[in-house]
C-alpha cells in the first residue's frame, strides 16, 4: 500500500535502511501530489551526497591525500576490524545521508528553536547572555563543550527546555507489535504526558534548575530511550552546547520590529504564541523565511 511513496536511499546493512520517504496515512499515499515536495527534496539530498563523495575521492586521487580529516573521511577510510573490508559505495552513501539528515538537520532545527524561544522570553535571553559573558569574558577563546556543560547551568537549562518544548524529531515510525496484543494489528504510539509539567506550553528553563533537575531530565525523551536510544546523541549535545554558548557570547540577537511572533503576541493564557512547526520525520519551523527572522549584530564585548 505504501510502495508507491517509498524512495530507498540505500542499505546500512541487510534489513535496515537509512532514510525512506514514508507516508503513515495509506488512504492518501497514492495521491500523486501528496509527497511531491518531499520526494524532490530527498532526491536532491541523495544527489548532493553522491556528488560530495565523488568530489572527495577525486581530490584524493589527484593529490594523494584528503583535504581534511572529517567525518566523511573517517567513513571513507573505515575498515571492518575482522575482515579489513571498506564500506561499499551504497553503505557509504547511506551513512553520509544519515549523518546529514539525522546528525545535522535535527541539530540545526534545535538551535533555531532555542534562539526563537530566547527571543520570545527577554528575561531568559538576558540571563543566559549575562551568564555566558561573565563566565567566559575572553571572546577570542572558544568555549568548549566541557566548559559549557559544567560551568553554564542556565544555558544547560535553556537547551533542555527547548528540547522539551520543541523536540527535533517526531514522526510515525514503523513499529512491530507483538502478536499477543489484543486487538490484533493494534498500532503502537507514543504519548505526551502534559500533566508532567506545570504550564507545559510555557518556555521556562527554571524547570531544569534546582535539586529536582536530575529527575526532570529523565522526563525528556528527545533522543528516545532503551534499545532505540539515538546513537548520535553525544555528538548532537556537543554541537548544541558549543555552538549556542559561543554565538550567545559573541553576538547580540533581537527580533525585527515587524516580527510576526514574539513576546508581544500571546495566547489566552498570556504565553507567547509558538512559531508554527511542521513535521516530516524531522520537526522544524514552518515558513522560516517569514517567521524566524532575527537581527544579529556583533556584541560590544566581542
């Protein structure tokens, strides 16, 4: 039923595929224009990966060495410790696609939401800026992940609250339900327990400060849990902490005067209205070219 809307991007190993265009609603799956934009975007991504790999291999052939030691090169050079074999072309493509989409797009969206959340809460933005700049006044020195994680508790709270409010990945994924489940063919879903949080729709980093913060962190399943725990979670957190800490220290952010969303636009509960988001596997801001503009200027302390 879904065969007509699946584009396979290559096997990681038998039975597992890195990316599929998958429609979880079979009644509309065969309507030709439903996934036209998603198909086109995925095919462009696939071609980008192939071109990038070929460009790198051609550079190595011409110069005898890679231009840099990066993740792409590590995959090209990787060998099976038992057989000594390298990744096949299909496996290499699949790994790079996975890194590009799951390892970059999700992190970029997470950082976008974090900045927008801070713009919607001026008090939070002021506090995190003061913390970062007072703790690390020398803007010529890069703030490392280790330092950001251990010395910037409010920045950490901002990150976790953004992950709670705007998780980067949300989709209907294929799940196997045991045969003994009744009724048969029952679908497996995840639930969001709004009762876990006071004012669940409000951006409030204070949730993750204080003696109960460790317990609160266990209630966030941004990277899933158990056997399906995201294998790239450590890289994602390294990137998020490092990038957010350094840009907050070096740059000032503000909303344009005509910004459609911000602290001036609140709902019936007095909470700033969230920037609309859309999900197709990865969750990101909807219409970012209209809704996510910010003014960026070099900070006076930089």
